[in-house]
């Protein structure tokens, strides 16, 4: 069975992308990370992808219009025959038109138990709200931010004395476990394009 050609879109560290790359090395994993796209030239994840021999594309989000940015992104995806997109710390909101073109073929990982704590600073907000449980969610991307259909979640406890940093680290460990599993489940449901 051919693997689903997947692009990981990053803007920074890229640790979730790296977890996907590592999982995709297995022969029986249903997706291949065929392309890593970064919206920032200084994204640390780009160096990792290059060292793994994965094709990379830099599509800067600064200094160009939203339309030009998305046209360049779409062109990179098409050029590499991408069938599925995994957003992995990609700090750019995509337009409803772009999202519609990739409906059912674009997923994201978010560091909270959605629908709680959409948006940024999720760990600090979970602590401030007095939550005893927090976690991460993989979901389909829809036009509304962090609101698409949920694919999988992982939970962690919020411990006494946690700050945003310690809680983020606990959640991140779960992200690295959850995202490869969720991507695999989505890829298995997609027939490769002819
Ligand atoms: C992760 O916490 C992810 O859930 C969020 O941004 C962070 C990206 O980290 N969307 P990394 O770039 O994958 O290391």
C-alpha cells in the first residue's frame, strides 16, 4: 500500500514534525513525510528535516500578502504531490478558501483539551483557571480556529507547583505520542490519489 504523501507545516522548533518523521520511518506506517514547509527562515525544524533528507520549502509569511503566501504554499504542496497536511506549530491562520480546498486532508495539533483554551498561552490559562487536567488535541482544520472535528486527545494532570513551562513539557511529551498515532489513523482512511 503506497504511503500517503504528507506535508508537515512548521514555524519554529518542529519537535512534533520530528516525531512524525520518526514514526513514518516504519515500513508499515501509512504516511510519508514528503515535505516540510516553514513559514519562517529561522525555524529550527528546517535543519532537522534537511538532515533527514526530507524536501523542505520556505514560504515566508512576512512581507507578502495573504493571497501571495497561500498561493506559494499551495504551489509547494502541489509540486511535491502532497495529499495530506499536518500542521505542527504552524503560526499562521489559513483562509477559509485554503481550508476548504484541503477539507478532510489537513490536521493540527493543539496544546489543550479542546474545546477548552483555543488560541495561544494554553498552559498558563489552564493553570490560571485552576484546572486539574490538561492535555492536547489533534483535530481536522476548519475555517474557525481550533474548532474542527476532534480526532484524538491525550490528558495529563496539572500538578501542584506547575508553571506554564513544566505543564507544557508534560503536554509536549504526550503530543509526540499522540500526533503520530492520529496522523496514522487519518492516513489509513485516505485512499492515495491516482
Ligand atoms: C506545540 O505545543 C503544538 O501543540 C503547538 O505549538 C507547539 C509546537 O511545538 N501548536 P513544536 O514546533 O512541534 O516543537
